[in-house]
């Protein structure tokens, strides 16, 4: 690392895994970075060999700069400046491309993410010039990654909730929404200004935006509102842009984890703590980085990072949406409170057992009854059935038992399953009341109807199918089913008559 920006940076070596099911691999990263960054580094590096962050970063930066030189998008001085700027963004954990770029996946659409809390200065303010410069670097990098041909780039930011907490702004507040709107407006203005500079060198392909939504006149971050308006005005005065769209918040990947971002895009914080595994493998719940920053600046982390309702995120999205070139990704599904279910009916252990043979296949049906004699659960098995069929049958029976336990009428199941096709069909041996069935489920549920519903009514509603129904694989049609008013011929067609001919000898 001598002669590079990484010179003098102490690294620590450890074993990390991209996910709990992956094999651990040796990684090396700056000593001050947390273990979660090591796991993200393991996910970003292709293969399973050992990896160090400086070498991995140099890999994709070197490929990017070489491509820019090859496409005449960079001269020698520009290549050196871009390489240094990208290395600095990674080292300072301010920005990085998405995982596809790290893993050298050329067919994937590239993205670039900026970690907002990393731009906080020592006084607790937001470093506006450094952020605008990072936006310009990201636009130039994305333009090269897309070979200078893409009209739409995917530049986004992460951990807005962490930035707002470090600024002492509650996520669900008007001040936070104004700050978010000004920040997004600054990002768009800086990105379009960078696109205009590329257009001056390589030719414009899109007209500059002359009318843009006016950002808030002021916000809690000093200088941010004025910088946003200035950036948008500067972009509108340009002679044209290189891209039609630039700012798009995208789903997160391991790049956010490497940068230390705890939330993606506009997402609110989940709380002031985080769940981690300690060196001994035990679970721990330390304070989040956002909570530590807020507490160090004297802000109440517990209240600033408390979970907020979904309407709060929707309000923040509405505030920043005018400055985005694409809609923000949908928020992750939140668990809903469990709805009370009626308690299952207790089973007494009593029940019945039937063993029959259907078209040469042995079938066993068992039942368990409730104290009042009604059906509580069933069991259904076939001898010599395959693993796939047995798995489907077990799952179906389990679903039926759940419904029966919650009060689902047996008659509804019989109505849905009777005369269904699939599996063996034909003559039933061992059941004096059912002589034929179109499937195993047809016999089983008509047998349950005869045993646990009104027997006479059940026999009237669900009689045995005819031999022709079982032989041809067509389900019987009930007399009360709707019929089409077609005048069918009294004699079968010639094709049907030929189908009945048999060669005997």
C-alpha cells in the first residue's frame, strides 16, 4: 500500500462470512471498522479466497479507470484524480458502488450509494462542499461504468435516519422533512451539474431542466437550503445534460453494510440499538452508530431513533419525491399484530379407521373426533406412494386439519374435493357404501361426508360416479349444475365412434 491513500492505515485480519450459512473466509479491513463491515466485505468479494479491502477496492477502481481511458472518457490527469477520489470515498466510508461492481458483474446495472452520516463534520454540521464533490465523483464513475451510453444513472444515498438523528431532528417532524427535501434537492442539483460538465466534454444529449420544484426556503441544517437552490440554478443554466435521469434510490446490498449505513435510503431507524453476535457467539444488543453519534452531541437518542408509523415514512417520501428521477423502493413489509383465532376444538382420541383398495392401491383413512362426536382431524396415507406425492398429501391434510380446528365446515371441503381428478381412479374395494371413485381424495371426503354428515343427504348429494366417468377421467356432472343451451347430436361423432372400436383376435 506504499504510495497510495491506504499507506499508514492499520488493518486487522479476521474470519467473516457473508451470511450464517456461508463458509468463513479471511478478510482484512481497517482496524477501526466494526465486524459487520467484515461480513459485508466477505459478501462483496467474489469467490472464497482471502481478501483485503485495499486490494479489492483497487480492483474495481483500476478496472473503472482503465475503461475510462479506453473509451476516451478520461485523460491521464483525470484518471489519477478519479482514482484518488474513489479510494478516498471508500476509505472515509462516504460512498461506494453497488455489489455488482465490486464482484465485476458487467451485465448488472451499476449503482452508487453515498452514506449521509459520513459527511457530518466535527462540529455536528453537514459538510456540503464535500458532499457535492462526492456526488460529482459518483456521476463520473457511473457514466464510465455504463460505457458513456446510459441515459439514466442510479445514484442514491443511504441512512437518512442516522443523519437526521445526528442533527437532532426527529424523523417524524416537519423540520426533518424540510432537511430531507433540501438534501435531495442538493443531490439532484449537484448530479445535474456534474452531468452538464460531462456534456461540455462529450456532447449534450438532454436539455437542461429549466423548471424545478422549489426547495424549502430554510431548514435546520445551516446553509443547506441555499446550497440546494444554488445547485439547481447552476444546473438549469447549463447548455445541456449528458443524462436524462440521475437520482434513483435503489434496494440496498452489501455496499451499505461496508460503509456502515444502518438504514437504506429513506427508511426510518428501527430503534436506538442493533442486534449483533459477540466474539463468543452470544447475541448482544449494543447501541447503534446513530445512537452513539446523537448521544455524543447531546441529543436524546432514545426518542430520536424510536420506531415511527408508516405514515411518517410516506411523509418523508412525499417531501423528497419531486427531486427524484425514479420512485423510491417500496418499504420492507412490517409485521402486523396477530389476529386472535378461535381456540381449536379439543380432541378426545376417539375416531374411526378405514382401509380400502382403490384401483389396486391401498389407502388408509383415519379420523379423530371431538367430544361432541364431530370430526376434529383426519389422516390419509397410501401404500407405495412416491416422496413427492406423499409430501403434497401430508401438506394438504395438514391444511385441512387447521381448517377443521378453526371451525371450517366439513361440507365445504367435500363440495370442493368430491369428484376431483388426479391419482388412481376406478373400483373401490373394502367400502360397501362407495363402489367407485375418481381419485383418492374423492373417496376419502365422500367417506367423511357419509360418516360425519347426514348420511342420507350426503349419499343423495354425492353419489358414486359412473364406470365411464372413472374410465375416461372425466368428473361427473351434477344435475343442478348450469348447462349450456347446445343442441348436441343424438349420435356420437365418427371420431368418437372410432375411439370405441377394439381390435380382437
